[in-house]
C-alpha cells in the first residue's frame, strides 16, 4: 500500500469520510454499510468501496464497516495519529479566525504563535496565543518545533516569505494568500483559495437559473 500511488480525488474524499464517521460516532452508531454511508455522503457505494480498497478495504461481507475502527484507520491514513505544531503568519481577520478555531486541536493541530508586521497587533493574544513581530519569525522557527506555517498574507508578500520559511526548515505550508505557491517535492504546499469555492457556488446558482436548451 505504501508504494501505491493514490489519486488526488481519493485523497480529497478521505477527510469527508473521517468527518462523517466522526458524526456517526457521536450518535453511537456502531456499524454502517457502504450503501448507508453513500446515502449520507452523496457518493456511490461503489465509489466508497473502491476508495477504501486502496488502503485495504476495512469492510466485512454481510456486516459493513465498524464505524469506530474505520474512523481510527482513516485518521491514521490522514496522519492524524500524530501532533502538528502550526504558526500563523498574518494576524488580520482570516489569521485571527484560524487562531480562534479550537476544533483544530481536536484533530491534533496546535497553533503555537502568530506573527504580523502591524505594531498595534503585536503583543495581543488570541486564545492565549501571542501575536509576535515578524522580526522574531526566523528565531522562533529555529528554537521551536514547527511543522506547518499558515500564510494569511497579501499576494505580494506570500511567495518571498514562503521561500524564507522553506530555507528555515518548514516543510508544510498552508497557503491562504490569493496566489499559488509551488516548491520541490520535499516541501508540501496546500493552496487554499476561498474565492474559488464561492465562484463554484456562483456558477451552480447561475446554471440553475439558465434556461434549458430547446
């Protein structure tokens, strides 16, 4: 399994499986069939079985899936059986919103510091997390274990800062700046474009209102 190339589409669905299974656990559901799971997730039962077969299957004929076991195993596949230390660079509205989202900690992601250039923000705390001067960034990374840097910066500053971060040893970048950032394979970048999601919604709404072809 470790040498098998998993498609991006499958990887994109794994967090959804994990989230839905977590909801089922909270409702004390012990087992579920692929058909029942497909009805909840709006994914075909065949697709679910194909996705999970990439990692060994996990189901039993005539029984379905043990919800707790499958939730745990998908968590391991997603790397959620370890802890990650995160720093946020950019303490504007989005950076503060990320810092305030306590659910990250339930998944093993711990925000350790926030950095900004604005002197009016430096020294303030969000949920006990101090906002530091960007001038302290390099020293902080060198003296603390940092796994992921979240970038909530203007487009003009993101690329250069991302380059500096990789030089200082950061291997995971969570980029919210409105530009794609790419690095060689040893640096993992997740580019998140919130506006893209909104434009997809806009397209679907406008498509719904378009007159049907005769």
